[in-house]
């Protein structure tokens, strides 16, 4: 009996040592109910960015809502997305109690230097230095009016030109693979030359034709670029072009840019990529 008591004491000593080393202590009273709270009460994000709100220690259904969906949206899982500059309060409703977080949404660049415009189903952000034009070409499908939207911009010398064309494609959204397949069929070197000849070019030569994918709006865009040398009006003519094509929610987006001889292709491409990052689908 004495030996057994000794062994039991040894086991208890080992368990006590383990609890000390691991930081674990046995509670002597009943655990108090864990406090329910949001993981943030104030948060700043940029347009297009997301932030996941969590209601800690909530055991059950949590409903989420935004005080201003034009500034910040929130889904059923508490994922908040910045839509436009401003502030919005995101509320979690749990067991008839409200838990709130104030979101400040900012543009990636200084708003004093940028323009924020709605173009059909998207908001786009671009430099005020650009000379821009927005047009809408209404189409009718049955009794419902739908739209094709075009945004064009150019610099002061008109040597760099940007164009965003949004076309309604219901009843279905085109997949990236479908766009790539159609591009391969229809946008060959021969068809590109034929198109340029219709625009008044002659002796058309295409160089450095490249195709790749680019992530945009939670999906992929087909990116294609080409260098053109030709004659127009009897004079030598050089130009670089790039286009990004993607589809989302029954719309086809074709965002293109061109740099004439005095323009910078890298600047055109960079500007388009920056705008794609600030395009918010409504």
C-alpha cells in the first residue's frame, strides 16, 4: 500500500510539472461566459480591398449590414469590400444586439488628383490630367433597356489613347477559356492586318505579338499586345497597342490602349493596370 501511494504521488507530481510548463492551470471556479466582440472597431481600407470582420465568441447566426453600400459592402460572412471613398458603419447583429465597426475607404492615390466616375456597371478611377469622354449606347432587349458603355481618354498631345468598352452579353457570362478560344480564332495576324487596312494603313507589319493572362476583378483577363509599323497618308507610322479582355456578370470588358510614336507604351500599360485595380463592379 505504501508503494502504491508513492507511485500515485509521483504521477501527480509529473502532471503538476507538465501543467506548469505548458501554462495550464486547473480552474477552481466555473468559467465565465466569453465576451462577444468584433475583431475591429475602426478600420481603413482602400477602394477594391477587402477585410474580414469576425464576431468573436458568437455561437449562432450573425447578420451583417452596411450603413452605406456605395462606400463599403459586406457579405453574409462578414467580408467587407471598399467600393468608393467615404465612411460606412458595418454592423453585426447577434441575439438582438448590435456590434459595429467604422470603415474609412480611401482611393490608392490622392483624390485631389483623381476622378471617380461611374461607367455602366463599374466605377473607375483615373487621373484628372486625362481628357476624357463617356458615352452610352442604349440597346433594347424586349421591354428592357440595356446598355453598351464606352469611356475614352487621351493625354494633352493625343499620343497616348485609352479606351474602355463594356458590352452587355446576357444571358451568360463568358469564361476566360472561351475568350481565349475566340481570340485565337478571330485575332490572327492576318485579321489584324485586314482590320488596320480598313483604317487606312498600308504595308502593315506586326511585331512582338504577345498573349498572356492577367488577374482582374476576382478573375482573369486575356492580355494581348502588339507593335505595329505601317504607312498612313504616305508617311511611316509606328504604334504600340495592348488590350485586356474579360467578362463578369453578363458584361464583356475590352480595355485597350495605344501609344503613338511620341507616346510611351509602358505608361499606357501601367495606367490601364492601375485603373483595373480601382474598377469596382456595382
